[in-house]
C-alpha cells in the first residue's frame, strides 16, 4: 500500500514537471511571437539611448557647465597674520612689549582681476561648453552610423544566406538526376560525383555565411546590449532622408563640422583672454594690528595695482601667439570644410553608382544567371552534358554573392549620408 502511494506521488510530481516545462516553452514561443522585428531606426534609437560613449560625452558637457559657474568670479580672499615692528637688536630685542610700535597683526587680502579678464574667462568657459556639446554631436553621429553599419551587416549577411540557400533545392535535384542517369546506364560516375561535389561546396559556403552571421549579430549586440530579435524589412536604401543637394549645401551644419566651429570659438576666447592681460589687476588688503596694553590698536588699508608697462615682450607676445593659433584654427576649419564637401560629393556619387549596379543585378544579371542555370539543368535532364550546368551554376553563385556585396556597400554608403545632419532619421 505504501509503495502504491509513493508511485502515485512520483507520477504526480513528474506530471507537474512536464506541465511546467511545457508552459515555460509556450510562454517563450509566445514572447518570441509578440516581439516585433527590429527596424534599422529602432536599433539606432535603442543603441544611442544606452551608448556608453554618449554618456561619457554628456558627463564632459556637465563638467564644462560646472566649471563655467565659477568662471569670472573673484578668487578666494587670503588671511594674513604675523608680527610687525618686532625689535631684533638691543635695547628690547626679541620682546613684544619693549617697543610701542610692535604689533600682532591679522588681516584679509583680496585680489580683484580686471573686468576684461573676468569677462574673457567667462567667454572661454562658454566656448568650452559649446565645444563639449559639439563633441557630443559628433560622437552621436559616429555612434548612429556605427549602429546602422552593424544592423546593415546582419541584414546583408541574411540576404546573402537567403540568396545561396535558394540554390540548395537545385543542387539536390542535380544530384538525383545524376544518380538516376547513372543507374539507368545513361550517365557517368564522374557526373554524379561532380554534382555531389557542387552540393557539398554550396553547403560549405552556407556554413561560412552562418559563421559570418553570428559574428555580425555579436557586433550588433555590442551596441544594443542584448540578443537581437529578427530584423524587419530594410528601409529603401535608394532614397535618402535628405536630398543630396541639401547635404552638399549644408556642410557647416553636418555633425563632423560642429567641432570646428566650437574650436574657433575657443580660440577667439583665448585671444580675448590674452588681450585682457594688458588691463591692470587690483588687490585690496586690510590689516588689524594689536599693540601692547595701554597703546591703541591700529588698522592698515592697502590698495595695489599691477602695472603692465612693458608689454612689448610680455602681453603683446601672448596676444600675437593667440592670434596665430586662432588663424591656424580658421585655416584648418576651411580645409576641413573642403574635405567634408569632397567626402559628401564622393559618397553621393558612389551611393548613386552602387544603386544603379544593384538595380542592374535585379533587372538583368540575376535573371539571366537564373535562366541560364535552369536551361543547362533542363538540358542535362534531357540527356545533355553536366558541365554546362556546373559552369552556369558557378557563375550564378558568384553573381549572387556579388549582388549581396553590392547591397551591403550601397546600404553602408546610404548610412554614411543619412546620419550626417544631427538628429536625422531614416524614416519619415
């Protein structure tokens, strides 16, 4: 009787475990089914929202803002204390009470930089904030493009996998035909082995593509921080979110150029600081002196001013140096502007050219390669030679791989142009 109860308990426990596993599997399948495919724009937005590089640049901007709060403020005052009129020779040497002029002093000294110097310091702090924000914009553009490249790599590898995977059925059919002809005495063992070799070579290519796909998914996961879901349909890589003419006209508004504008502002602010050095600084000091009992205490007030009299080899040299640095930044900015204009023009031309190649593959090359292979296989099935099909097969595989490479190159050029302007999106 005890054994019967134990057996019933074991059966109930086993059924509970099976039920739990089944439910967990159903929940996993349901979660996968409800998870929407990952679009390119969604991947970019998700990656940007959690990119450590952007968090670092945002912290740099916060640091510059904190620094700007204290820019242009008066320096901290100084506390002074000591002994004045202390005798060191006879009579009354080394005594605080032997001479009525001896005092124990305590005072406060405040340095007051010129208004021009304080304004220049505030201007430099503001320029450094702009530089940090421009660095953030440039980094955001780089991050968005790299995330888009990672998404495109996964998408292009999937396209390559699908393009070659479509040929597996034809490989199996060619092997069946070769074996059938061999059994019927109409074929040769060489053709049968050649057909099997072609099928195995295709499997090897697919294995290599599967490895590339895993690597590409790891690259996308590096930006998203999690395993990616199935990818959605790609946007139309034949249409940019902004027109090429607008890109070529808005060179200075593009993210890579933002930093140069900020560098010019920093150089101008540094020049203003150098010029402010020709204005005198002030300092005020008040000292309270306590004398021996019976004698009155004393207060001393002093006002000092710097005298920038010999500016030729001092302040003027600094101004000349900052002017030269400002001119260098302006010249570098102009060179960067020309280089960016060239880069955009080249990218637009290449993007348009690769778009035409993609279209030619779709309209002409791939259909011709497909028809040639089918015709050759039909001829082999009708009693012809196998070699024409093998040649057509090899050419079709190369055409499909070249098409996949063209798709990826065209898409990467599109991404390089689509994210040039800050806050641009790939979809309307």
